[in-house]
C-alpha cells in the first residue's frame, strides 16, 4: 500500500529513471511527499519528450509512476479515443485509491474530473484536494471546472477531505480551507536594493505567452512609455504561441531597444530579474494564486495586475500593496505615471508588498502541509 497518492493532469516526462514535470508544481509536490515512505503518481507521461528548461524532477526514492493517457474532447477523433480510454483510466484511478493511505487530487483538470467522481466511493480515505484555479463561484469558468468545484465543496459527496483553495470565499463549505503556495525560503529574505526608478524604469512580465495572459498589454504600455519619452526596459520571461507575434509587434513599434524577450528561463534567473525590476505587468484573464504576482511582491516589485481570483486579497482593494488594473494600457500608463511622481508612495507600496509576501515561505508552507495530513 502506498502512503501517498497523487492524481494530476500535469504532463510528465522521464529521463534516467527520474520523472519530471512543470517546475513550480514539482517543487510544491516535493514538499508534500518529503516525509512519506512511499508515493505513487497517476498522470499522463509524454514518453518521447525530454524534460524542458522549467521542468524539475520528483525527489523521492520510493516513487511509483502509473501512466494513463492524456485525454480531451476537442475533436471528433479525440472524443472516440477518449471513450475508448476512459474505462482504463478510471480503473487505474480506482485501483490507486484503494491501495493508498492518503489521496491527493489536483483540480481543476481532466484527470481531476474523473478522480473527483471516483473518490466519492472512498469516503473513509483521508484526502487533500488542491484547487489550483479560481475558486470564485461567480467567475466565468468551463462547466467541467464548476462540476469539480461543486463536488469538492459538497460534504455529502466528498468526505474526510480538506479542499485547499486560494482566498477566502463566502459560499465555501466546511470542506474548504483557504490556503497559499510559496516559492522562496526564509533564508532568501534578503534586503532588496534596486537602481533608482528615475534613472531607468524596469518592468517585467513573467508567464506563458498566450492570449489568456494578455502579454500584448506590456507592448502597448511600452509604446505609450516610449511616446512619453520615458527611459525604461521591459523584460518578458516566458515562452508560448504568441512569442513570434509579439516580437514582430515590438519591431514594428520600434521597441527593440526597450523590450527584451528572454524566453523560458530558470527560477534563479526570474529571481534576479524580479530583484532588479520596479514593476510587474501581469493582466491575466484567470488565475488561482498567481505565482508571478507573489514572487514579484517578495522582491518589492510592485504588481500592476487584474482583478481575478484572490488577487485583490493579495494586493489589496485600494492600492495597499499593488495596483488593480483593467486591460486598458492607457489606464495602466496613467496609474504608473502617478506612482512614479509620488516617490514616498512608490517606496511605501513596494515595502508593503514585500512585507506581505514574505509571510509565505516554503518553511511556512511545509509546516502547514504537515498539519493537513
């Protein structure tokens, strides 16, 4: 019997007998499994793909991987394949749950959807369910996400479970616990010394370059800053389907001397860039606990970000630790200029952001995890 079971839709790769996946996810899971004797993971495995730059490996000597097919229903062919694959996936999930002492389910996602139905039949098994998306019941989300949220929130359907969500929401049941995530250790609470903002304004975007993150807003803002004659640098950390389009737009706007596309970079590089940056521009359509925002705040980098999920609870409703903005680049520009003109408010906001974020370290996270098991 496995001590700890993880069920997730995160795609994995394998190399030299080790299993890899998206870095921030694995970094968190390594804390969950550190003190477990044996671990099993039920997830898709991309057998012909090598680990990427931002991938990390699980650190556990007794980890067993159960490979299941990734599935979706976005084409007729995919629907037929899914119908064929589903019985086998459900069987593997049920078998793994029966043989586990503790069940950990990552939702929302395709694997999570199946796991949430199967876990109903294991009411006595202790469970932790991590909802890594936006728990706000009034937000627009796919129907499958709402189904997973409903099952997780129901004490009748989901028993002996702690459902971990980002933020504090009024319609949450007794199953639900407000939670957080972390990226840095207590030892990394170093003093921050940035170059003067009146010499050069340093801005950054951290995340995947696709339409859900609205990365084009950074270019539109950069264009307004250039027209205003401001001395600035805007760095993109991340890659994605929009990168080529964004680079072409940057050239067309004559921003090649101001805008830098770093692509996917490791955590240490992101850390260094955030330490040097004055502002994060991150106007995403949907988030859970946006790591980009929390990590920027840790280094006194003031977030200009959208009102999604628990973000208002993170940065405050009234510019306490950052600025809530719309997708309008002109509005962002005007709020940025206002802050640049008020040195005391700029310094206060950066310090307040840093003080808040440094309450959520990896040590704090791990101690909270141990209380949940």
